[in-house]
């Protein structure tokens, strides 16, 4: 089973999510909202995150089967940069689980224990792959109270996602076809790059994608 990131299974292990400083965001979910780019990524930021406007359309990847439905409105430049990096992480992990591609470059979008978990879970898939589509709504981009990063609150729609074994046979477990609440913690490296360092999920089907 896949675990430890945007995978087809529950998370492995227990994780404590950093407290959110909700006042720092002041952003509400807005379907199709355009977040102001405001500024380009920090010097040395990973090319995986890219630059330019952060919109549901620009952060989606139709070819991959990954659709961003909504993002918060009125993000400041740092929040925008963090959210761009988060979507780079999301697309990279789904590319790994859907196509078994990009494990060697995962360190550009993930770090720490989360990166270790991704590598561990990729090594034990036994050829299993997930199949799109997946959809996601991000509701909040908030600075943590300790000032060491940002937390992304989101809801992932996996209700139409399936899985196949190494021979291509469908082996989908209906229990994975859920709406999955997510909180991902983003930290900034010494090179200025924001990477996902922690991700936890809540009770299935307690969120919505809209």
C-alpha cells in the first residue's frame, strides 16, 4: 500500500500537525479564485515550483489527471510562493503513484521524514499503480505559530481513483475512494526553496471539494 504523501492509502505512522495561525491567512476558499503572484520565487527556489500566477487552472495537470478545483483568495506573495511549491509537490507525488516516475527528483519538492516515507513506500509498491482522476481544493495557507513554516489545509477527492496491480488488473479497494482532509507542512530550506516536510490526514469524508 502507498502511504506517507498524496498516495492511495492512509498515512503511515502518527504525525503532529503544527498549530495554525489562522489570522495570518485571512483567506477564504474561492472556487476559481486567482491568487496574486505578487513576487517570483525566492532566489534559489526549485524550478519544480516554477513562477507565474497561481490559479486552479495553472496548477492543474490535465494530462496527469490532477485537477485543482479551488484555492484561497487574497494570498500575499509569500503565501502564493508556498502554495505554488505545495502544488509542485502534489503533482510530483501523483506522478510517482500514477506513473512510477520522478522518484530521483523528489528531493526538490519534499524533505525530512516525509521524503523518507515517500521513498520507503515507493520501494514497496510491488508494481501497483494508482489511476486518476484526483481533484483537490485548498482552503487555507497559514503561517505556523512557531514561525518555522506554513501549513496547507486541503481536501482531496479520490472518489473516482482506482488502483491496478503490476499486471494491470484492477484491485481497487473501495475504502480508498474517499474525500480526504489533508494538512501539509511546508518548510523553507537554506536555498530559499519551499518543500513539503510533513503531511497528515483527517477523518475520511469530512471535507468537500468545490
